[in-house]
C-alpha cells in the first residue's frame, strides 16, 4: 500500500520527518518498504506569463518563448511542449532551481538548472510540466494555471494557497492480512494519534437520512444478503465531468494513481482516505433506475472498465440494473455504465461485500484491484454511509451539481460490537513492565476502543474497523506496540521452573517408531497434503467398489493442489519416482502425515469431515547392492513383512498384531494383507498394482504398508511392557509339532493359539517349515512349529507332554488341525 506523507498531515499534526515517520510506523507493526521523495522544495520556481512563442530556427519540435516572471526583463526559454502558447500562465524554473527530473533510464535525479544553449539558442530556465514539479507523473505538456494567477508569485506559495505543501514523500507499506483498518490514510493516522497523543482530525461530513427524494429515483434490491449485507446509494445530478483540480491530482499522483476525471478521482480519493471502496455509475445509463445485487448465472459475461470481456464464474457477485450486469461487485465496474465526458447524473455506490466471495471471484478471474484488496481483508461495516456522503460532498465541490436529498440503504442487520476486558495485572505480567493503567487507557482510547476503568480492569468496546481484536491478549498487543516494544523492561534474571515435563505418550511413541525405522535404513519424507483432483480420486478407493468422499478446497492455489489427500500413498509414489529418475536404486521411505475424507459423522472437529494421522512405509529396488560374492536381490513382500514384525516386536506387539489375508483388497494393490489387532483393522500391507506401477513408470515393484496411526498407537499404549530376566539356570525342553491345516489358514492365528494354550511353560514358538505336496491331502498344508518350554525348575517329560497335548487340543478345536503322522 502507498501512503502520502503530506496527505497524512491533513488528519494529524506531525513533527516527524518522513524517515522518522517510517521508523515510527515500523515500531507500530507496519512494515515500511521504501520512502521515496516526490519533488523538491521548489525554490526558484515562480509563476510566469508567456509573452510570445516563435519557432526554433534549428529544431522543428522546439520553440523560443519570451516569459515574464516579474523580473526586470523577460526570460528567453527554449520549450519542447506541444501545448505552449502566448498568453498562458505557466510555472517557470529559473536558473539555480533544483528539480527532480527523470533520466533516460527512468530514474529520478535531482538536477540544478543553469543558463544553457539548446540547439544554438540561449535558454534561461524551463517551463515545467506536472511531473517535473512532483505533482504527478503527467508529462504530456506544460502545466497551465488559471488566468488570475499573479505573475512572479512563488509556486510553493501558490500551492500553499491551494492547500498543498511540497515536497511530498511516498511511503510503501507492506500490510499483514489482519490489519484491514490500516489500508487508508485515516487508519494510519489513527495509529499515529495513539503514538504521538495528538488528536485525529476527520473531515466534517453530513450523512443524509435514509429515504427522501433519492428513494423515488433509485430502487435497490439485494438477492444475496450473505454476500452483500449492506448497500448504500446516493444520487448527485447535474455534474460537469472534467479534469480534477490540482490538489486532487497531486494527492492521487503521490500514491501512484493516474487522474481519470473529477468524479472517478473523488471515488479513488475517498477509497485511500478512509478505506471504503466506492463506485460511480452514470445514472442515466442504468436501465430502470434500478440496482439489483445478485449472484452470477452460468455463462454470463461482462466487459469491464479495462475493455476486457470476462466470462464470469458462477456464483460471482454482480451489480445489475433492470436488464443486465453493470459491475463486478467489489472488483471493477462495467463499461456499459462508466462515467464519461457526457455524464451529468451520478449514482454513488458504497457497500459491504463478503470477503470470501470477493476473494474467490478475484482469484478465479486473475483480477486484483485496490477495491478487491480491501474487500478481501474486510472493510468497516459501519463506514458505508459516511464514505458515500464524503464522496458526494467532494463531487459537488469539484464537479458542481447537487446532492439529491435522502439516501437509499439496504441492510440486513446492523454491525455488532463486542466488549473485552483488559486486566491491568495480566497486561503487566505478559509484558513484564508496569505500564500504568492511565497510559493503557489513553492508548486504547486513541485507537477507538473507548475504555472504561472498572477497578483494576479496562472494559473496552472493540470498534467495527478492528475485527482482528478478539481476545484480551489482542488488547495487550495493541498497548504494547503503541507503548513501544523497545521501552519494555528487559529482565535481569530469568526464573526457570525446576521440573521435568514428561513427553506425551503419543509423541514418545512417534519418536520411538521414527528411531526404529531410521535404524532399519529407511528415510523419513514429508510430502504435500494437497493433490490434483484426478490423482486424489485414483487413490481414494478403499476397495474396488467403494470410494471415500474427497475433501476439495474452495480456492485452490492451482489445479495441482485442489484436494486434500485421502492417503499417503500418492506422496510416497511421487518420492519413489523422483528419486528413481535421478539414479537412486535403494528406495526405502516412511512418512507420518494426516489424511482427510468426508464422513456422515457429526461428532468430528468439523462436522461432516474426518481427518486422522497415518504412517506409510515403502520399499522398492534392491534389498542390498550386488557384492563380489552375492548377486543383487530385489525387495519382496517378505522383506516388508519382516520389517513390520521387527517393528511390532520392538513395541511389544508381536502377540497382539497380526497380518491376515483379505477378500476385499484395495484397487491400488496387486495383493494385500490386513494389519489386525483382534477384530480391529489397523491398516494394510500390499504390493502396488501393476496398472499403477505402469502409470507411474516404476522400474521395480513397490511394497508398502499404511497404518491408521491413532488406532495403532492406542494398541501400542495398552501393550504390556516386558520385563527382562536372566537366563534360566534350568534346562529348557524343545519339541517339534507338525500339524495339517487348511491350505488357506493363516499361520498368525495358529501361533497366537499355541502361545495361549502353552502358557505359562511355553517360552517360544516359531514356524520352521511349511510343506504342500506328496502325501499331504489336497487342500491342506503342513505347518511345523518349534516349541521351547522352560520354568524356574527342571521340567519332567510328563509336564511337557501334557502341555503339548493341550496345545494340540486347542488347535484341533479351533482350526480343525490334525497331528501329522
């Protein structure tokens, strides 16, 4: 945002230089990026009268002028302006005067004039254009003053009589999104009023009463109250469109705006004065004298003031007359209702438009204006009437005409204020400095919070232009930034509580798993949680016939970031492909991250939407590089299975968590096992489907496991911690047990039943052989398990035999197992 130093002084008396002002604003939390001088003090610049104009004998585009500047004799000046003529009152820079002039590289340089010959003819000064005087960027011709301007008068004095003081300075300020109140000169002046304890001067404006004669000419209908809760219209008739007066042109030029005409310039002036965007319609070009605020239909288009015909996104907020759209609300007006030289009657629009609606439309069209910049941040909902009346006042002043009595206003509820309490003791505790209550009250009063002292508390009413102030801590921040962070006391000692804060269990478990996976050679990755829509749909399927509801963003930055990820698998795949394409072969990764979906549940943080943390592990490429004595071996399903079992063992979950086959694999998997804790599904282990592998051009198969982290962590937290014990002094007994079970029977439940039935003597149970084939019945397989028994005494054969019999009995009853003979 651009700020004029001289314009700012209209609202507050400043004794700060522009550079000191910049430092003060930085202290207030408003970042100043640049301070640019816009002119000089104009010493030696006077009013002159052109006596004669003759062609230059040696140049076709130059003229020789005799100019009376009130001295003993006229000055001879060579001039290149196309609009110079005898009898004009002009501005003359005499020898010795210093001006800021633009060089060939476009840079502004201070140049001191002297007598010189131009194409062989003496020039004793320069007849100035507006840009050479620091009034604007206009270099189309010399500045021509009114006939009654006295010759010889200092131009600086002439400007003072017009209410202008030069030189001016332009300050460029970078605003944070929360400071919508600082997008105007009055908003900045309000902060400076609190800093300097000087009163804020606001223009005196008379706001018309609603209704009156204006309501007979103008009808306003709002069909989208959520997007436009307030709309104000004023009517000014019999205006004369023309150039703006010098003071208005200079104010706009000081902030980098080009002058259009007196009416449009007024709306831009008021925008930068108070922060309320306005628009001026040619009232005679509005069909039926009607304003209709509605949302755009599919396929509508509008030719805007920049001459471009824009296809409007459905749902964009439009200002229409009785027949057609005439403006893109809060962004830009339409060409079909713009103010032209023939305009005589003006309708002034001042409204509050919903920030999200304006932001969405501006992004969709790639069109940001000074108006949309402010509406997107949220303008003051109580300012519309004042701003419209201020614009009408200035239009009557600079363009003539008369304000039609009354005002047309449509609103859906008045803006609400709320009260906050500031505890003085709490403020002093947070800031570490005993700021007096009277000083805090003074600061907040200057900022518009109208504090009332109630005991040790300041009761503050938050003004409508500060929606960012929502809690007590925000009030403390307001006091601190105005009081000055550099004035806060620096403590000489620090008190650190002598206590150990225990790490939360969930965080401790996550750190433990990170350490375990890293120690097994995996690298942790972080991938984007936003995906292209087509990628998200591809990976959203839980099974071939079921899809999650996807969570799409309302205002995606790009099509590549349109949907919140339903799975961590796309990010893992992108990482695998990225590294594969750069020559990496051993690809072992894991990631913790959140995944998102829609849900029918209403007890979630945001009803209708669910998110949870997930862990994904992926292996691809060689298990180990090729050695002199061993060939390279690609990772397979059992490498990932073994890695998971090692992880479960380290977390004391080996007996609780099992990998079981499923009849409903995901569409992204070639084959899959579910990770189960009893009947609870914790995740799945799979090999990526051949279709996806081909789509992503994977050179080696990808094996991955994805876990629902919260569910897994719950199981891990409840697992019994193992107690380590020394080796037994008594001999342990080994037995082998071979059983026949159904070919499709998973081994995990068998081992779980064996450990359960063999307790408390069974110390270990491991599968050492699987066999199918000769002498094994069709549809069955042989599973051989090594059993080890032990106790704190020497076991007898009878005790071990009884334990083996109990195990075989359980296997027979639960799984139909038979002892292999």
